[in-house]
């Protein structure tokens, strides 16, 4: 049971201080989670604290590779609507 941080991480340091198991480490090119230490906050919190604070959608994955903060979860904009808006802006 361990979470993973993807390459989209911007090293903002928001997650590291919140980790109850001290599993998050600064690394290059992005932060990493030590799978031997990560408890996914079980026994401490209902949800993974790193994912709850992460400002980058899709940057933290569960053990199955599913984003804990998927695209649209922070902005409230569904990915297909965001893609359509970007296409419209680029067409101008």
C-alpha cells in the first residue's frame, strides 16, 4: 500500500509537512514517496493528506495508478469542457 507522485509535481513543498509517516522526500526531478513508509494515511486520516493539499491535478496516484485528485477535481471544470475552451481560445 503506497501512493506515488508523478512527474507533473512542481516541488511546491505543500505535501511533505503533512505526511504523518514522513514518507515524502525531495528528489529530482520531483518529490517521491517512499513506498516502505507510506501508509496512505491509514489510521491517521480518512484521506491521503498529500493528495488533499496537492495543487496539481493528477499528480498523486494510488497503488492502482488512479489519480487521487483527477483532472477537474480542483477546478471543478470537467476535462472535456476545459479542452473545448482551450480549443476555442486557440482558434481566436
